[in-house]
């Protein structure tokens, strides 16, 4: 599974750094380092929708306060 988080300026302002840090911690806590590849990219073209996160080919809008629920439904449930 590949998770790509936008780290462009708009998403950075909306908390992409916190989203990345929380995802790193959740991946480690759940021992998913071998199954989940976490990366960053500049601008996914949907700046108005919050921190843009792609899981494989699916787009998600994530906020620092919604990372845990996103992780449970989109990563843990499919890993």
C-alpha cells in the first residue's frame, strides 16, 4: 500500500506536516512498515480540499484531527 501526502504550500498551511508525523507513528505502532510506503509530493491539484492524501489511487482529504479515523478506515482495514 502506498500513501502519498501533499506537502505543497497550501497543504503545509493546513497541517500536512502533522498528518505525516501522525501517519509515521501509526504505521510504526501497528508494525506496518513492511506493508505501507509513506511518501510526500508537491501539489495533487486539489488545494481547497484540505491536506490531500492518496492511498494507492484513491484521493482523501485529511486534517490533523482526523488522521486516526482515516488510518483506521483506509489503512488498517485494508492492510
